[in-house]
C-alpha cells in the first residue's frame, strides 16, 4: 500500500500573509512545513481530537480468570507476622556503624569524623 502525503513548504513571510489559508489546509490533513530561509523550522498541523468514547477496559484474554477465590481468603497469622516483620527469625536489624569492630581489638581503618 502506498501513502501519498501532501506537504506544503512555506517561508515565514508567506505564512504571515496567508495564515488562514494554511490553517484550512492543515485542518484538511495536509502537512504545512514552515521554513526560515528555506530551512524547515516548524510544522503546522491540526490538534488531535480528544477521545469522547470511553476506553475499552476488557481484559486481553476475555473469559479468563486470573484472580481465584482463594485470593480473598484471610492470610494465616504466621504469614501476616512475616509481612509485618514481627516474626523473631524473620528480619535482621543492621548494627550501628563501628559496632562490629568494637569487640575485636582491631583498629578501624577510617578516622572518626569530628
């Protein structure tokens, strides 16, 4: 399939003199390229219409169920504890900086900030 695009190239002085004609051409779907010293600098085209119909929100796979009834069942207490971080063996809290070197008798490699 071949598409023939209509393109009108005009210099600034031409578009200033006959703006309404070029606006009508753009509304009809023609491409109006505005040039400065025969070099393209801008394009005049119609504003796209705002969608007035609602978007189709049907799933890509109609009739398929991706969320089963088990999704809405309450979680067991141990899983809730794991998510909340209240499980004793769940999360490890980071030690403060320099605490791991305190009991080793080794000097820290960095000097303390003053």
